[in-house]
């Protein structure tokens, strides 16, 4: 009898493993549209920059699923055609610490959605908003700006750098350990 | 106890129903599948006979009362020799059967390998999460045809399939026509198939490949040669112009929205190659690799919410209002 009860409890415990990781695959419109103005420069009349944070950003940054989707879309949408696999080509390198238009996920989102004057095309209406956030989160992980527990861990083809989860943190980049 | 046995028997009979129809290894419709079905039946029958014999041999001494012997410890070399002979014969038979079955499966494999040696048609099947890209090879580049999820073949002719994948390992399995073969990224596996008679045979990915593995079906449609050639020529045509104003609006929407980034429609600027080719989408029987049957309603359901129909699929939800959705559906519905 005792054994029976113990077995039963044990079986109940194993049921805990049946929980699946939750993935947000539907648009999260409730979180915002990503439509607020993004500063392109720090020069603002009155010395005040408009708020550059978006409610959506938090749910995409540091989320392993979204980062890996971003990695897939980066080649699906041929970002690699101009930026190679982050090393840069006709477009600037994305795996370094230099940002022409800001390093925050909101700024990168704005870059992808609205384009930038010297040749970065606008993907507004061509990529659904959530997928732009996924791309932005992934672009940040290229320079180590994503926790290694969430960043993609495998490259399927030749890369100019180790997989994203082994990239050094942006803060330590370029310094010897 | 008896009731239980009957219930068990009844359930087994119900399962047996699954053994016929358009997706069954026990209902072969081509030479490869016939060879395999024969092998399955022969192995099963032989093993069943052996199992029954072993059970009888095991049960007999258990059920028999031990012989009362006057001197249980006395040596009886005659009986020992008889037992040894039984063991030697049993070992010999086992070895012969194992070798025999190995030879049988070896020769079956040779038959399978010979099916497509003179195949005139080569089709490249590329696995994607979770759909099949189908490309008909031809020496004339303008006759190369790319479509998705449905594989038309001429009946009665061997066809060579080149199997590969772009993401993870999948496995191609059309039970009524042939055995399974894996689709491996960066590698090409060759599978030869032949359908004896015209018909529709269902296939299924047989290697777990992620969230929607279960909804990764395919259809082999075997047709007489003339019909097949006509189909190929039809499919080579670019998409015709939209038939109505609504369909025209749908085309414009398709080309100005994310759809154009992933899908190809021949004759329009849409040239994406990461998702199924939609040039003749309305001529296919199903949507999203056998998940939905083709109809106006299902097209709308899929485009409005692919993540509800096939959660995790690589087609994102594109936010469209009702009119936009209707227009796009009207356009796609006309792509016969
Ligand atoms: Cu699969």
C-alpha cells in the first residue's frame, strides 16, 4: 500500500515534465505597435529626447525563441546579402560595438522598419511588426548583447564569428580578459 | 477474463482497419511496397510459428509431472546425449533461419534498388519545416518546375527522387509505394518509386522534425503519362492575370505586404523561395502540407491565422482587415 502511494506520487511528479515551453507566435498587438518616434540623433530641441522604450521590446529581448526566429529570418529576408552574417559587406558590420543609429532594440527596430538614408531599405509593411522585433533582438545578439542562455547556439553555415551565445559581452569586447 | 480477451480482440480488429486505404504499407500499390509487404507478412508469419513452437516446448515440461525415477542422481548418458542433440538441432535451425531471413531482406533490397535504374524522370524533394518543396528536373532549364507538397508522377513508370533538406532531418514515407528514406541537410539520398496504377497515395514525414511534424503530409498523384505531361505543361505557365477587380486588389496586396518576401508567384515580382510556390496554389488538393483541404474558406482561415491552424509554423500572422483578406483569397483562389 505504502509502495503504491509512493509510486502514485512519483508518477504525479513526472507529469510536471509535460509542460511545454510557451512560445508567442501570434502578434502581440496589446503590447504596442512600435509606432512611437525613434530618435535618430541625440540632438533634440529643448535637450529632451522622446522616450525610446517600447512595451514590446522586453518580451522579445532575452527570449530564446524570438532570438532563434530572428536568426532564421535574417537569412530568409536576405539581410545577409548586405550585412553578410554580421561581418558587414555593402552594409555596415552588425557584430561590432559601433552603432550608427543607436544600439537599443528600439533603435534597431526603427532602422529595419523605416530604413536609413545611406542604403538601408525600409521593411515597413514587408515584415510583420513582431518579426521586426525578432530581427532586432537577433541583431543585438550578434554583438553579444543577449544573455548567453538565450542567444542562438549553433551556426548552420560558415560564420565570421562563434555562435551568438559564445560572443563576448559588448562591455568586454575588445578588452583582454 | 474472457470479456477482457474479447475486448482486446475487438480493439485489435478495429486497428486492423487502418491497414488499408491510401496510406498503408500492407496495401501495396507499387513494386517496392509489394516487395516490402511480402517481407513483412513472411517475417511475421514465420516468427509467429516459431513463437508458438517455443511456447509449446516451454509449456510441455512445465505442465508435465516430473518422472518418478528410482535413482534421481544416477547418470543417464543416453538421455544426456539425446538432449544435446535437441539443443544442437535447435541452435542449427535458429542460425539457418536468421541467415535465411537476412538473405531474404538482402535480395528484397536488391529488388528495391533496381526499380529506378532506368528512370526517365528525376524529382528533387526538399524537406522544410513543415512542408515539401518539389522540383522537377529537366535538361531544358525552362522546363524545370517547382511546386510544393504534391508530387505528380506518371503511373507505371519508375521515378527517381533526390531527397534533401534545408533545416533538420525529415523522412519521406509513402507507405503504399515504398519504404522510408531520410532527407538530410547537405546530403542527397536517392529513392526510386513506381506506382502501378493511377491513384492518390498519401505520404507523411516519418522523422520527428519539430512542432508541426504531424502536419507534414504529402500526396503522390499517379496519372497516365498523357495527363501527367499536360499537368506539367500547365504548371509551367505563369499565373494568369487576376479575373476580377477584387482579385486585382488581392494581387496588389500580395505584392505590397509580407507575402511577397517569402512566396513565389510566377509572372509577378513575387520571387521568395523560402515558402511554398503559389503560382498554381488553387490547383492543389490541400493547404499547408495536407493540413486543410483546398477551399475558399480554408484559404481564408489559413491566411488569417496560420498560427491557429498550424501553431509554430514558419508562416507568421500578417495583420489584414476583412476586405484585404477577402481580396487576397479571391486572388489566390484564381491561381489554378
Ligand atoms: Cu517530420
